[in-house]
């Protein structure tokens, strides 16, 4: 009987997926916040809206790290899946994404899972 050795502890895939998806949704809002911030600065306006928290630095770092992860930790197919599925303006079903991309359902779910775990690793979630 062969015993498989692993260097990484087993992780709860559902928990990893849910955590990454939550962070991607927040990134979507942060991306708009960064565009708004840049626009305000370009116009020379100090503040347009009141701020209820003092986490500007954390937001900028989080945005930069997720942005870097999407650009550099994923291959083209993985990036396209993440962008279409989680970063677009509307909710999209998985079938729409893989049909639109011209890949099989199996290829899609393999790439999607790899992308989620790449993001989780790069962001030190796992």
C-alpha cells in the first residue's frame, strides 16, 4: 500500500473559495474607490464624501496586492475566468463563462479551482 506524502496541510476547499470570492468582491469595490480617489486628486478636491473609517492605507495595500495577484499569479485563461466570473458588472453563471470562452466544462472548473488557489496562495490566505 502506497502512502501519499504531502507538504501542505489539507485545507477546506469551500472555505478557501468563499474567502477568495469575498476578497474579489471587495476588490471590485476597491477598484472603483481607487479610480474615484484618483479623479478627486486630479481635480484638486480634498474630500468629496465623509469618511467613516481610517483605513485608507490598508485599502490601498489590499487593492495593490489583489491587483498584482490577478495580473501576475494567474495565466491568461485563469485571469479571464476570474475577471468574467467575479469582476464584471453583472452576475454571470459558470456555463455562460465557459461557453463564451470556448472551453469544456471540465477545463473550466479545473482552471477556476487553480485560479482560486493561486489567488489564495499569493494573498497568503493559505
